[in-house]
C-alpha cells in the first residue's frame, strides 16, 4: 500500500512531535513561512509612553546661544520665544549676560529671578481659573438693593 505500518504516515512521528513542539528547532522554517506572529511582539516599535515623557528643558546659561540662532530684536528688546522652539521649561542653571524677554510655558523661580536681575522678563501663559471671586453676603445685599432686586 505504500507506507507499511499505519504509524509511519498518519501518526505524530511523521510531523515531528505533538502539538507545537519543534517550532524552535526542526519546524522553525514552517513557523517563519506560515505563522509569522507566533512569538508575539514586533521589537521595532517603541512604547507609546516614551513620546509622552520626553520633555525639553533648557538652562538660563544657554540663552545667549539660542538668541544667536533663533532670537529677534523688537523695539530695542531681545525677544526669545521658547514655545516656538518646543522647549517646555526654563531652568535656573548658570548666569544671564544679556536682557531677554522670554516667552515660555513654564519657568523655575530661580530662572525668573536671574532673568529679572539682568533686566529682562519672563512671560508665562495665563492660567485659567474656574473659581469666581467670593463676595461677602453684605456686599451682595447692597448690590441687590442698589439694583432694586429686593
């Protein structure tokens, strides 16, 4: 009939083992050919959280170099826009030699002091607050009486 004993052709011995055995040894070429995703992840992708964590910070000592490359002079003032350069925070390391008007999203208190001592200023974005100013009950009553609301 061609195969002799039954186990020589139809049993597990012909496949090279039970189940998925041999996928790292004698059946490795079959795995590559037929089941490329067998071993799970693809190592070429970086984790998503890495891009969230990455922040750009710069010290006060580097402002002179940045102004030479990217700074502008407007109305006899040196303006340096760090938000346009995608720098998130200004830190207070080093000394400031020139007066700069700096636009940045966040700045440390030491950096703000050093820039002010040199004659410049740091412009931070305005923080929105949802709180309304509290009005005492007497003032509220006086306003109601003035408006003839009771």
